[in-house]
């Protein structure tokens, strides 16, 4: 599958010479990047496609909002920057033109936090990897095509093949959900087709409420696409996360703090996932300890309340006035055996004398 996908998407230069336009794709195929009569230009960072005046060169090549930057085969291994797509044939990486902003990074981070809460209710981990490389290798095992999403989710990480430095298409288990944030770019023109060809099961495309100034007319919202018999189909709710709708996901990703409605949604989705796998809150280590601690605290609180009420009744029967001092000494009262408390309550002359007696034993 990896070889077939690589052959379909690998960009090619017309005659192998860097100053010739890219080859036009065949009808109905994703092979190549259309040249649109464009030529290559030898710039400071290497051969890159020429841009026409006032033109988004990335849009002409299927990566709107991106600029071409040459990264050689040797450099790509150690390259730590962000890009949308890179291929070995052209050694061109498509990077977002505008600087990376918190509004672009936030949805991916928020999604990781939201799914962690769902996982706690479900009782089974959900792994988020952030921006990782999706990789296709050539026949010699070298990196041939790399694409970077904004968030990657595995719903059953313990069942998936252990990952290396990248997710290798055709070798590793593909993630259950991939998130793309369309802030200054648009996944539909190029990356969407590649996700579909590579067989990614579910793709989420989020346009945040805080849209980029360069795209004020872009409507915010979440789009969910699932891979069916005829390719990607848009659906109102997730298949991976049962009952979680696109509107609910978008609302949760854009809230400054978790609302009561979002909390209810996360619990609902977590329980639905738990029912599928036969797990629940007590299967989550953190939630199990938290619940046990709450139970212990509840028991201790009940004991404390019961003893204070008992002492108040005994002292009241002896016409001894009490105050909030009993509550302030609740920790001492709970630690003293009941017979000692009763002897002190029957022998004391006032509240102060009672507290002195239990303090001295």
C-alpha cells in the first residue's frame, strides 16, 4: 500500500532539470503537482517554484497559505521545524507563510486535554501525539514523503504497534483520529486527498473562532470526515468517539474554561466508549484512587459529624452551653475513644473544662 500511495503522490520535475516546470498530473490521478506553466527558480535556499506577483504560490500547488522552502534529503532527517508537506523528488517543504500563533496551536492542545478527561471516564488511556511525521519510505528505505498534521489520537494505544520517530504509512497502525487546524491554510486542496489515499480512518478539520486576520471570511466550525467505501464522507458526529458531534467538539475546543454542558458531553462520550470496551471510571488508576480517597473522607466526615452531634446532645442535657469551639476541635474529638469522650462530657463543668479533659486524656 505504501508503494502504491508513494507512486500516486510523488511530485516529479518534467525532465529532471530544476529549471523546468513540474509535470502535469494525469487526469483522475493525484500524481505530481500541477505546474500551471511555472518554472523553478534558483534562490538562496535552493530551487523553489517561482511565484507570480501578488500570488499565493502555495495555492497553485495545492497548499494555500504556504510557501516553498528547499530542504535537502540530508537535511530533512535532522530538521525540527514545522511544515505541511515535504517530498524527496523536489526536496521542497511547504511551510505556513504566517508565523505560528497560539490560535493555531491551541485546538490540538485542547483536544488532547479533552480526550484525557474522556479517557478517565472510559477507564482506558487515549494517546495524543501532537504534530508528528506521517512518513512514506522509498524502495531503499529512505524518507520519500512526509506530511505533518496538527494532532494525532490513538484510542487503543496498548494494542497498536509501537511507534518510532514517525508514523510509517503501510507499516504502522494508523491513528484513529487526525486533526487539522485550518487557520491560515486549507487542508482540502491537497492534504485531504493524501489522507484519503493513505487510508486514515477519521479526519477532523477545525477552523477556530479566532480566525487569522488574513482569512476573515473563513467560517469557524468543525468538519468530521470518515473513510467509507467511496472515500471520505462528511458526518455530523464522530465514529471513533460515539455520539460526539462536530458542533460539540468545536464548542469544547473554543471554550476559555470547561462549561457544564461540555463536562456532561465528555462524560457521556467517555461512558459510551467504556460500554464498548467493558471499562469504567474505576479502571482508570487516577480516578480509582480519587474515588477511594473520597469514600474515606466521606466516612471520616460522617464519623466526625456524628460525634459532634452526640456531644452537643449530652452537654445540652446537662445545661452546658456549647459554641463553635467544638467544631474547631473536631480533629481531636474524632481521635479520642468514645468512652473517654462520654466520661469527659458527664464530668465537666463547662465547654472549656470538657476540652481540657479530652486533651489530657
